[in-house]
C-alpha cells in the first residue's frame, strides 16, 4: 500500500515539535503528568526521526552503489 501525503512522515515538523517539547520541559512549569506525556511524545518523535534518518541513509547508500559500483567509505566528520 502506497503512502499518501497525509500518511507521510514529516521529519522537519517532527523535529520542530520535539524542540518545542524540550523547551516546555526545560521551562519547568509542567505538572508531573504533563511532563511524562511530553516525555513519552518526545520518545515517539525521536524514534520516528531516527527511523527516517536510517531509511534515508540506506537510500543514499543504494544510490551511490548503483552509480559507481564501488562500496562507500565511512564518513569521518570534523568532530565539530
């Protein structure tokens, strides 16, 4: 079954919501119950974002391997 636009995961919107949750929790004005609800939602968003990033990484690897046939080398960032 193909995903429709309404079913698609919106990575940027999820990150935005996650940032808002963190700000609310850092502010410290929430009840324990609200803090737990926000924390639970944050975990859901984090997992969904991680899954989307893993899928994107796999897609990039497939595209690169198809384009030149050579295996990818691990990226070594500057550590910043």
